[in-house]
């Protein structure tokens, strides 16, 4: 039984990943600091599904605590690491970038430093489509320069990718950087549009639409994102950057149409201006993921939104 250490294990994707790996028969050590970026009770609910499994261990730890990290790795001796822990609000990062630098760069550096002293088979680092900024050459390919992120959050993720390469080069570490695109689904972060809209529409409330609804996002069902992450964990590639997206952007207006169809309602809409840190479009070229990981998304947007709505109705109303 291999041991996978997951940072950010109680978060949105992390909790889904933890459950999926347990179902595949892995031993999972989940690390999370349960910070207050959003209500920590949601994270407690997310990870509760794993606590009864004897192959799961939850460790409450901040990755900025390097000594505690080293002690944990020495005790656990994982074969695989999935590093998802990060602060991830693009707009909040504009207002106060310091926690993003501390967690997403210095915390990630602590992970890399600890991993290089551990006999590890492979590591996945979760990056973000935010590194591309407002690159108008779409779909976005991994060989794009990605040197104009428009939020400090995107800048921290790009910096961490570069650190990952230097650790691969100097210490031979196998690190695959996955650039997630707009994941949504069960255990969704409560500050994301799909969650906010599902909850508002189920309650008969109006939804907030930014920028006249023309901005596009490459919404990717979390189950597909998790499958890609597991595929990357299982296949050491040296150093690679790989997009994980749906390859099918929808405008906010189109997404709202999906919600209206799924729920059989007509939404009441309140418009607001777009935030300057919000990109105009995210659009993943996923040919590299198909080639290197044998992965492609399977869940269409209507089915994914149905699953999200079902989960929100059961858990968050």
C-alpha cells in the first residue's frame, strides 16, 4: 500500500482527491491548516467523509512551518506527494498579496525542500490557469510565456512552477505541475460562481452577473480534475507543466443558461462591473494531457452542474 501525502486535503479538490485515492486503495495522509479564507466548518465537513477510513490520517499543520513539515515527512515517509495547499482568491490577492506570497511561494518552497530529503517516487504540484493572465492567443498552450499574470495569485503560482523546475534540475526531483482550469462540483469552494449561483437559485434569490456576462471560463468538473491528478501521480515525468481543463469555454451568460435549464427556472440577475483581476477568457489546450496522461474530460457541463446542484441542495441550504 503506497502512501500519498496531500496538502490542502480538506479543501475543494483536495477532499475529492483524498476520497478517490482511498477508494483506489492508497494510504492517504491529509495535511490542512483549516485557515479562515472561507468558513473552516466547510472544510471540516469536506474531510469528514474520510475520517472513518483506517487508511486516512488527518494532520492539522501549516506548510509555512518547515520544522513541522520535516518531522511529518520523516514519520510518514510518503512515496507520492500531491501539493494542493494554497490561498486561491485572485481578487483578495490584489488587496493583500502578502499571505499569498507566504503560503503559495514560501510554503511551496518548504514542501520542495522537505521533499528533496525524502526518497519520493513522484510529486504533483497544483498550479493554475491564472498564470496565463489575459493572453489573447487561445486555446492556451503550456509553452506560452505565461509572464503576464494579472493577479498576485497568478504570479505566485508561476513563481512556484519556476521553483519546481530548479528543484528538478538540481536534485532530480520528478514534479508535474498541473494548471487547473475553473474546477467546479461537489465540495465546491463557497466563493466560486458555480456554487454561489447554485445556492442562490435554489433559494429563489437573484444571482450576481459581472461584466455583462461575456467573460468566458473553461469550467471543468472536479471528478475529471481528480482523475487527471491521480494519473499524473502515477506517472513520473521528470518535469512537466500540463493543462487540466475542459477545452470548451462558456460565457457567464451561457453558464447561467445551463443552470436555468437544469433547475427549470428563470434567473433574476443583478449586474456588476468586472474586477480588474478577472481575466476575459480561460481556454485550455489539453492535447498534452491527452498525450502524456491519456486523460480527457468526460463529464459535460450540464451533467456536472446537475451534480453540483444536487450536492448543494443536500448539504448547503
